[in-house]
C-alpha cells in the first residue's frame, strides 16, 4: 500500500481508534517526523507513551491512547506563517481560544503554536489537535 501522506493516515488511525475505544495502536511505517509529532502530542497529554520498535520491513510505533483527543488532522497545504498570523489560524482550526494546539515546524524544531508565539517564531503549519 502506498501512502501519499503518512502523517494524515496516522492521525486518521488515531481518531478511528479513539472513537471505538481502543487503548493501544500500532502504526507502520514510522519516521522521525511522525515520532516528533507524536512526542509533541505526548508532551501536551493528548496521547500516552509512544514507543518505536523495529519490525521486518521498517519501523513501527506503538501508541497508547488515553481518550483525550476529540479531533486531530494535518494542515494541507503547509501554510507559511508569521508571528502575526497565529490568531487567524487558531480561529480557522481550533474550536475556541486556549483549547487545543496547532503544531508548527520552526527553525528551532517542532512545537505548539503557543510556544512559537512566546518565542516569536514563524514557521509552517503541520497539524492541529483538540
């Protein structure tokens, strides 16, 4: 099976497993980028532990779900953003102020939009979660 957007398929798998009440999820294939996005979600307590394991044909990620995600998705196209634009995209992708996160890729690494605003960094929008 070929994947056009592996991160989007990871997010759709997470949403589907959250809806049916699963507590464990294994995702293949894995990449460093997917692991970094999952680590941001783990830091903000949207998912539990994320462990990468070696399997034949590549890597897999075991994710423990804690039932904290209502909706998540990738942002396509990956808009470039400046510090002044965060409010506009918060209104577009999040249900209300202070509820949920937008993951941003900056030159200092992946972080949430709140951290990027505090550090006055722009970047590219990657995903949202609430």
